[in-house]
């Protein structure tokens, strides 16, 4: 995983999401998920290019199913943007970088 990506666990999820001073996109993924592997490098690019404005984090649903269940994650990849600790946007499935940036534009000051 890239240096700009935060790895979340069941024990760090709430503290990390609630303490974040900027929006945090959480990628709910699993090792065996092909589309998750497709979107991973895109998320790394977004993290390195927009890290001052948004935090990119990953949560492995196989290891931390309690958190995935809490947010009704039924298919992966599911990405949820948390703003001020609350779920603000949900995206399901792998999408091209341009589409993902479009979806995130409301959270990126440069796009406002």
C-alpha cells in the first residue's frame, strides 16, 4: 500500500474517521477482489495528488467485517466519504479516475 494511504482496522476506524479535520474516503476492499485491485492505484494517485484536501484510507472487509456490516457494505469495492465523522457520500464499484474525481469534487476545494 502506498505511503499516502491510511490502513484502518476495527480498533482504529472510529478514532481516525472522527478525528480527521478533512474529508476521509474509506475504501472497503478485500485481497481477492479484482475490481478492488483495479481501483487501488487510482486511489494512490488521488492520495498523492490531493492529500492536503482529502485522506484516502483502506479497510479490509475480510479482517474487519464488523465495520463493513455497520455501514451496510454489501459489495466491494465500496467507497464511503466521511466528512466531520459522518458518511457523506457512497460509491460502489471500480470507476475511472476522472469519474472518481468528479464524485469527489464537492470535497476538494480546488474543484469548488
